[in-house]
C-alpha cells in the first residue's frame, strides 16, 4: 500500500485512510475484483460488469463499516456527543477527530443498522 504524500501533513485524513485500508485487510475483496480496475473492464458485458461492481461495493462497505467503528467505537459514544451539544457535522468530526467524509460513513452505518436490525 502506498499513501499519497499529501497525507503526510494531514494526520486526521491519514488516520481515516489507514483505518479504511486495515478494513480492507480484514475484509479482503473476492477473487475477480482486479477486473474492476483492469484495463479491459469496459470491454466485458454489462451483466458481468454489474456483478463485479456489486462484489466490490459489498466488500468496500464491510471495510468502511469496520473502519468507522474502529475510530468512533460505538454508537453510544456518538449519541452522547449529540446530547452534549455537538450537533453539526463540523462539531462532530472535530469531537471525534475524524474527517467529514468519515463521519458521514459512521452516520450511514448507524442509519443502516437502525433500519436493518
């Protein structure tokens, strides 16, 4: 894994990206995902392309869910922060010392968990 040099001075971004990459190690993509990033990807038929996209999205979601739970460890802590008055995205991502995109992942995870118990 090679991280972009711009992350060197953005520790918060670096922490979030590294958590996601660890999630990919714990939840590796299935064989065949390489085709998603290969040169001939657009040359294969739409059905196979759709299947590959679905596999990649499924495993990426697992890695991101793990990462969001690793850095914002439990939903109780999230709700406690809201009760303490941390009510905007900016307040919350500062409170948890994560990036805004990462906080949005956590909110999405909480919503999915509430919808699909």
